[in-house]
């Protein structure tokens, strides 16, 4: 603990405070996440537990690196690699204009990190611009695995309260408790559109009902033909019936190939949504650059 | 860029940790002078406690299974002489409930163990006083123990269980309609959690051994040329399976009266 000196508070995470700090032994800049544990509460928070367990097993250039866990007296310090900012702040600073090559590169890196997680049987479950970090070199790092889970073990139902509302997939919004890697793809598709639209969130719903309405307005209200089994999920409520909008109005700045990929990622029926691996093979990413060029 | 710090030299992977034979032979408890027999009993007792508490806490079986594996692993790093087995069992079930996404309040965990202990001592039912020193002391002990377990295991607390393998393998062997066979294999699996086989073998091997044993007992023939289990995992050597079977049988025989004892208490 002595070898780290806190420089500045970066923010408040899902649990505890995050600091920018310097390791005096190596001179390296790191991010320190402080998790309070006292005898008054329920021991180590499950958020922290999951994040540490899973991140320890994930080593990939597009996933934030966990360096160490330091056991203090009343707290745990999680040491992460330091990144300059999150994607939300990056977008805000762009003031409505993001270069198409950056959109392509960021989406590609995001999918690479995701494909790696999924190949290790880990769902992120909370992909949002706040949880994606951008380094000074334009590298994208997936972070905040507090909601992530390992799906290698047989589990009957997963918690339905996952993913920040705007990035939540229609099946989860409709109350599905059995979901898979497709929920992360939906979130990534939302961010893909958000980047191409200069940082404008694609589906900014106010609550669950409003979120579904916005989704159906753009992608059309689903029925048994396009999504077998959906009527079971929709039986408790009446939803207005919309026809899908032209994709050109949704993501006007994407080229033909980009629109095509976007549509593959945003299929309402989760079983028909493309996988991260398939998305990476898409022609849209031909000649993609890594980071800034 | 600096090389990331290794976590106390623990090797990280999503696969279960398999310990080398030396580590399983010379345990910290035995180095502290505890007899092998006593250690085995404490391992079984802790696992029984976990199983019983898990039932009372209405946890799914996977949480008990994870807790039992954590408990067993911990005592290959630490000694029963220095660390109280009951507190550790409480910490393991408390932690496993979080890992498996069925968190339970620490208060409930403490109380359930208190209840079981009173039953064991044939005392009348009583709820623990939540304002008492005894309660505060226990609670703080468990939270400390939880952190010790995490630190000792280097946060490698995901356990891959063979339950799913059993189901998948039986399907491939076209035996998935035989409920008796499935149940028997499943029972062997749950019983073997009280032993150290999970530190010795991969989940795939354990699944094969449980099926092998059950099929033999029920007189069900499975392909033997080539042996069926070689199909499922290249590392499943016949010898390995054999050793495993022996250790399962041994421990199950030894277990039976102890299992019955605690189960009776729960049922009452």
C-alpha cells in the first residue's frame, strides 16, 4: 500500500472511490479502486467480488488490466491499469462529430474485447459508454465487471436487473431471465450507433415501458413471425404496433456496410442476433485501423 | 510498462485448481500435529455443516457445492489448528452464496449455524440475540474469515462443477431417460464433495467416475472397446478413474453414519 501515492480522485464507481495514483517503485500511473469493508455490513460486496474474480482471468488488450489486490485493514484496494477517460466523456468532448474511422476502430476494439469475454464464458452485462475506457492512444478497454458473470456453470435464471436502461436489450426489458451473450451485442450495437451519430444516445428511454416503445418505434413491434415466443413475453401488456423505420434515418452517417452490420447486431430476437465473432468478420471492418492513426 | 504483479504465485485460469500429490499429503494441519484421521473428520464435519446450513438457508445445491470446494481448498493452505473450522464453514457458505448470485444476509448465516449447533447439543430452539456481544463477535469473525479465504485462494473462487458434465455425458451415452442412473451418479457427486477429489481431478474425470460407478452398481453396460470415458476427455485415463473410484467408495463408506447424523438433525 505504501508504494502507491494517490494523486487525484477520478470518480465514484459502482462501489467505492477511484483514484489516479502513482506506483513509486515503478513510476507507473495506475487507477486505484477503494472498496470499504467493515464489520457493520455484509463483508466483501458481491460487485467487488465478481469484478476481481473475473478480471483476474481476463487478459486482453481491449479489457482493462487488473494488476493487484491489496488487503488493507478495513478496505480492499484494487489496482487497475490507468486510462485517460471513459467513452462518455470522450464523446462529450467531440461536440457532435466523430470521425468515421474512429467509429469503425472503436466498435471493432469493443467487439474484440467482447469476443474474448464470450469465448471465456463471461457475460459483461453492463456495456455502457461509462464502462468503456479510452486511452490516450485511442485504445478501447472494457471495464467495470461488477455485473459480469460466468455462465459456464448451469444456472436456471439470471437476474433481470442488468444493463443500464438505454443499452438494455428488448428480451431483458420484456422480463426474460434466461439470456446469453446476445445482450452484450445489443448494448454494443447501441454504442455503435451512438458513436456514428456523434455521441447522441440512440435509445434514451425514461423507464422500461418508454424504452420498449422507443425500440419498437425504430425496429418495429415484434410478432411471432419474426421472433417466435415473443407473445409469451408480451402477454401481460398491450404494445402499440409500429412498423420498422428506415435504417438510413437511424444511423445516417454510417455507410452501406455499417448499416448492414448495425442491423445484424440489433435483431430483436436474441437468438438471431449476430455474435461478436461474426460481427468482427463483417466486411465493414475491412482495413480497420487500431487506435489513432 | 510494469509487469503486473502475480497474486501470491497463484496460477490463474477458469479451470479448477488441481493440487499436486505432495500438497495433498502434507497438509498444514498435519504439520501442526493434527492426526490425519482428525483432519478428515473436520473436513467432513465442515462440509456437513455447510450442506445443512445451505438447506436451511434455502440455497441452491450449487452454492453448497462451491462452498465445500472452497472450504476444502482453504485447509490445504491453512491449518485446522489455527483457524476454527466452524467459522470457516460459515464464511465459505456466505461467500459461495454471493458467488452463485444467491446472497444471504450474514445475520441469517450466523443464526442458522447457531441453530444447528444448538440442535447438535440437543438444546431447545432459540433465536440468537442480535444485540448480544456473542452475535457481534461471531459476525466480525465470519467477515474476517471471508477475507482470509479470498486472500488465501487469491480470489480464485469460481468452481466448475461436474453436475452439468454428468447430464451431458449421459445424454451422449443415450442414458438420459434412466432417472435411476442419473440420480445415483448425482448422489455420488454430491457425496464426493466431502472428500478431496475436487482437488485431485478435473470435473470431467469426476463426472465419468460417478457415471462409471453408478452404471456398474445398476448393472448397466456401457461401451468398453474403446472405453466410453476416453471419448469425453483425453486426460481421463483408466487408472485415474480407478483411483478416483476407490477414493470415492472409501470416503462414502466412512461417511455414511456422519451424513445420517446431521441429516437427521435437520429433519427433526
